[in-house]
């Protein structure tokens, strides 16, 4: 089974860089059969990256008021994170529907997981994560690695 972990976000905008940072850390884990990728925009560009994968795990920052900085929520396609949707084209759900309609080989929605990470700041130009998100990074990586290894889709 082909599993893809996408770290989504801008590594130049403080906590928005959590997705790419997780992928960079996961390179050190033993994740046989898992492909790692960074993406900096959602919508159609994100769906193109998913092509040919059987499972996808997207790690992205979230400003959801119920998530404290560094806290994670494992959800599905319909959840809103900072970049899963792109303001310049369409939402992730719309992009998936368009791509599937065009015949792209994509996993079904239930095989796509969003790991939303609570963010403190996604606007400040800084390559460093905020202290709370940086402290949570090892736990976030462990959770994503576990999802990738087990093939568990909540």
C-alpha cells in the first residue's frame, strides 16, 4: 500500500511551517513504503501531489479556537486548516471532486487524513516555530509516524 505524508505550509511563516518541519523530521524515522513530500499550497496543487497514492496524511497548521498551540486533531477531508484549501483556486473537497472527475487516481476521502496542529502564529516571518509548537514537535512526529506505519485511518 502506498502511503504519502504531505507536510503542508510555509516554512517562512513561523507555525505555518509545522507541516514541512514534521516531514523533515520524519526522514529520520524508519517509514518503509511511505513517501514524504512538502507542499506549500492547497487546492488543485495539493491534489496533484496525491496522485497514485492509496493513503494520504496531510499535516497542516490550524487556527481552530479549540486547538491550543501544539495540540493535534486527527480529522478528515472536510476539516479546515491553514492551507488544505487555497484561496486562489478551491477547497480540498472541490479539488478532489474535480481531479476525480478528470480521471486522476486518488484515494477515497476516507483514506485521506488531516493532522491539524494548533498554531500560535502563522503570520510572522520567522523560520522558527513558536515555543509551544516546537515543544510539541516530537509528539506530533511520533503520532504521524504511527499513523503512517499502522495504516490506521481513524
